[in-house]
């Protein structure tokens, strides 16, 4: 009886090890796909004329595979972060005026929502990871920039608030990290922009903080942080104290 039990346990353990190894290989395959298609092939194809149909096919196939993998990450925070980064890159290729894109806004929004969910999952497991918090701050700020069409409404303000929360938490954990300080400045900037019509005083305060951090970093203040965005056609309001 004991021998039979030992054999059953041994078989079960061997099966578990095989499954774990298979899952590890699958995750590694996912990482390779992300690096190759999203961060290697796509940038090269962007410079080649008449490749949009092929890029669209690659995007669709990659999205299908990523959706499959992202449903079963096994709690692997590193993979979750890479998947979120892949969805962010896909969103830019699908529809982002700053990149050669496919003009697919619905696809872009879907990719952004998936990236947001994955980042939230990663943060739930690693809430004190300063680098991850910086990525989340940058991601949510990036979404604010996509809300120009809706005049930075409630959804833009929600993302701006999340960006600022993540930026502050990251800065509290790693106050000397320059990349995190830069990300925090951008979070303040986007929070100011998102609130420019709903709360003018808050917007001024947030933009002032963005400029101050930028100046502290030694750049003398990033140019985009030096004036408050337009509130009315043709009107610009300085958000930092001007010399008398």
C-alpha cells in the first residue's frame, strides 16, 4: 500500500514538473514573440513603404497569441509587465498620431484596456516596485494625451489621477531616481492638462509642480511645462510666476 502511494506521488510530481517546464517554455516563447514582432520587426517595417497590410496581419496574429497567453500568466510579474508593454506598443501601431499607424482606434482602445488590466494585475502583486509604478504612471499619462478629442473629460481625469498616484508612490520609494522624477513631472503635467476646464486652480498648481520638478532636474524646465495649455481659443495663461 505504501509503495503504491509512493509511486502515485512520484508520478504526480513528475507530471507537475513537466507541466511547469512546459508552461515556462510557453512564457519564454511569448517573450521571444514580443521582442521579435513588437520591438524588432515592427520598427524596421515602419520605414518601408506599402507594408501596412502586412503589419496589420502581424498585429492581428500577435494580438491573438497575446490574448491566449495573458489569460494564464501563472502570476509571473515579469511576463505580465512584458505583455502590458507589448499591448502599449501595439496600441501605438494601431492608432497613434505620433507613429506610422493603421488608423484602428477601436483596436487601439482595446489594446490600451488590456494593457491597463495587466499593469493593475502586476501592481497588485508588486505594489512596492518603483519601476513598475513608473511604467504605470507613464502609461496612464499617455492615455490622457489620447483624450484630446473629448476635451479631456472625466475619463481623462481618471487616468490623470491614477498616473499621479503611481508617480508619487514611485518617487516616495526611489526619490533619487531621475527617470522616476521625470515621470512624476509628466504626471503632474497631465493632471494639470486633464483638469484645465473643470478645476482651473488645480490645473495651475499641477502644472507649476511639473515645471518645478523639471527645473530641479537641471534642464531649466522642460519647454512643454513652461506655459499653461489653451483654455479658450487664442488664450494662454502662464502657470509659473512671471518676473515683475
